[in-house]
């Protein structure tokens, strides 16, 4: 399991969030859990929303990163690997940084 891997969601929320993106670094590979961000279907790229919720194409469909829904799951709850978004890592990290920004309360 590598950082920015996209896995199928096998849980009860798979209709709303078909995929999870692994966020955590491989430094924590031995952990039994993975910090992930769910992806949800979208129909358009909305520039005003892409800072927090960037959009990616996966298997021919558009999906928004649901940064505010970041969670930790046991790694055995992640389904099969679909793709890796390493090429989009700047957008993913920027969204997490924006979420964690302390200067705009």
C-alpha cells in the first residue's frame, strides 16, 4: 500500500464514496490502519471548490476528494487497488494543507 493509492470502498458507504485515497506516508507501513480520504462522484470541475476538493478522473468518471471527511481505517477494510494518484500529489497535499491552515479562523 503506497501513499496516494486509490482503493475501492468495500464498506456500507461505497455508494456515496466508491474509493479511498491513502494519505499517510510509507513511513507508517507497519501500522494496521491507514489514513484515507474518500472520493465521491461529481459531474463538473468547480474552480471555487477545487482548492479543498480537487477533482480526479478515475476509471473514466470524475471524483472529488472529500478532504473534510478524512478518516482512519483498518487496512484490511480497503478494497482492491484501482490506481495511484502520485501525479496529482500536489493537489492532494494542498487540499490537506488548506484544511489544516490555522490562519483563517
